[in-house]
């Protein structure tokens, strides 16, 4: 099987070997310089007593709770809009997709200008009377996370929109025509035809969006460095920090495994749920 | 659709478009504003008066921008062709050959999608350091060459080819290699193009892995270089904006030129 050799070799060296290393090192204390020391379940016990771990877990949970509904619903509405048979609709699709192909670093830097104390967002919100005073979004603990949720959702909305769009284009048009003849308005058609028929796509998006939300990292790294006061420190960022700033490799690995277990459990549960409901309709 | 409804829909579409484009626009105007025009003010001024290229020149000459650019281009050249080859080889074998353990290998490859990059970050770094590849382009490139997404997409393309094609190749006396190279590969060119585009963009934007693997600043690709500059160069927001625009522009232009392939690629990836 000469054709498969390169892929299998890479699979073994860069996926299976690291995976085995991860499991093994989770039970060791290791700082790269000295030899690993066996600590049994010590790393996992340490997590239980580590307030920063719980903060990170809670923050990642909050990212998930905030981003999942946004990324499941908003892109669906966008997809319905850009699926309309209008002239020039492709231009809108391209514009909505633009943040997806741009580096998160570029996006984060661009939003820094938007979030500036005398930036456009503060001008807009104070002019509309939503805010009395300009806010330093990235420096206030209460504002930093919503700000990052906004940036992350803004960046990936177009991606999920395209997935929905592929789904929408697979729905036969005569279904809508029949519903229209029966007097169903646009909203009713969305709820009673589009959404049920898009269930497989929704299932995929729930899993992908959850993975995205639980792994928020680059925006945190560039915009807040986990601050202010750990308000945006996600699990991914904490793992990076422990491994590559404090060289606490064993502990970081153990947390990585916990993150992985959470992701797998979440994907399985949500996949079962959405598929299960599909079977009953 | 009535005219009023049509206008209303265009209005909504345009408002959303502004929300998606405005941050980029602000970045662009910030990079073009002359020194005596404030960057941030109420109400915001979106037009540079007059536009100047000073900050682009500054970003190009006084910071290491050309080096980062060169590194990103090098990475593209090293990664994308190899990525296509690995994917095409594996996809072809999984689509066209029968052998023991094929299902198992396929599921093993697909299961790597559930090993997200961030979870693998630390252990993969340890493996790369054991291989002596820390701070090298090899350590940067090799782990990304095997991608379940790429293999999956191209396997699908090979499966859709009619079997008559392969029978004919056999009758003409082609061996496996010739069949692959001269018969099958040219047929899946659109899929290869899609993969190349996705590969190009993901290499251009790669950040976390270079951040972990590289320690010398003169090896940084663009995205990492920008993040690094933001730390050291943070006060000079104008040059920063200019550097960011230069880093983003190639990929945006590339995307707009190639956008047709994107939609096809997205459709293919969901069908699976």
C-alpha cells in the first residue's frame, strides 16, 4: 500500500504518538528539563483544588453558552437571506464570508480599533443612548467576555451560513410553493419547513460550533491575554499558559485530556439528541 | 416579490454587510490617515484626509514585515503541494483499492477530527521536540500535512469517477501508478483546486502551532509576526494598521478571485 504510506506515517507520528504521550504524561509531573516524576492521579486532584482551573472551565462554559445559540441561529437567518433569488446576492455572500478567510490575528487587531474608548462602537452606543459613558471593553471584567464572544461569532458566522446555504439549496422549491398556497407566511415557512428539513445540518453545526467555542484561544491571546482578572481566561488559554509559560507539562496535559473528554461527550450527546429527534419526525 | 419588499430586503442585506465589512474598513482608513488626523474621534471619520502611504512605508522598512511575508510564502510553497499529494494518495487508495483493514484505517483517519489542535498542542510539541524539530520549518509543516478533511474530500471525488474509466485504463495496460497519475488525478482537478485554496488560506492564517514551535522571531510567518508586533509595537497604531492591512490583503484578494471554488468545497465537505 504505497499510496497510503505517507498519510499513515504522518498519522502515526503526529497523531497517535502524541495521543499516547498525552495520556501517559497526564500521570507525571514534567517540566521538560528534568525527568518526569510519576504522580498518579495527582494532576487531576490538583485540578479539583485549583481555582484558576475552575475559572477557566467556567469561562469556557460561558463562551459555549453564549456562542452556541448565536452560531446556530444567526447563520441560519443569514443563509435564508442570501438564498433569495436576487440580483447581486453573491456579493453579499462574499462579504459575509470575508471574516472567515481572514486570520484571527487580523480580525482581533481590527476589532481593537472598533473597541477603542473613542472608537466607533462607543460612539454608536453613546449616541443611541445605550451607554452613558464610553466603555473600555477589553479592560473591564464584565465587558471583556461579551466583546470576545462578539468577535468570535462575527468571525465564524459566515462559515456556518455557508453550511446552512448548502442545506437550503437541497430543499425542493415546490415545498415552499405548496406552503405559500396554503397561506403560510415567511416566518411560518422558516419554522415549519426549513428548520425541520435542516436538522442534519443543525446537528453538524451544533458539534462544530461547540468545538469552536470550547477552544477559543487566538482572540484571547491577541486581545486580552486572559485578562482582565482572568475574566477571559479559557481552558485552551490556561493549558497553553501552564505548558509554555510555566513549563508545567504534566498538569497541562491532564487538563488537555479533560478538555478532550468534555468535547467528545458534548459531541456525542448533541449528535444523539439532534439525530434522535430526526428519527421521531 | 413586490418592489417595496425587494428594497426592504436589500436594505437588510446591506446593513448586515456593513457590520461584516466595517471593522476592515476602519483598519484600512486608520492605516491611511495622515499624522495630524486623529485615529479615534467622535463622530468617527472614515475618510483619511488626505490618504497617505507613510505608515505602509514605515511598516515595510522599520519592522520585519518583509521577513514575515517571505516566511509565509516559503511555508505555502513547502506545505500546499505536499498536502495535496498526501491527501490525493491516501484518498485514492481508500476509494479505489480493496484491502484488509481499509475500514479501520478510514475510521482512524476520520477520528483525528475529534482530536482538536488545542488538545494536541502540548503532546505534539513534545513529539516534535523529541524529533529535534523545534524551531524548524519541518516541525512547522509536517504535522499539518495529514488532514482528515483533505483525504475525505478527495476520496469522495475519486469514488464518483465511473468505473469504466478504470477498466479502460486497465485494458490499455496502465499500472497502478499510471492509472493514478494519468487517468484519475486529472479528473479530480476541481477538488484539488478547492483543497489547494483551503490549504493556502489555512497556512496563511496559521497562528497557534507556529507560536508553539518557533522560537526565533526571524522564522515567524505573518500572522504570528503581527501578534508579536502588537506586543512590541503596540503604541504605533498607524503602522500596526498598515502592517495588518498588508497581511490581510493577499488572502482577501485571493478569496474574492477564487470564491466560486469555496462554495463547492463547502458543499462537498457537508455532504460527507
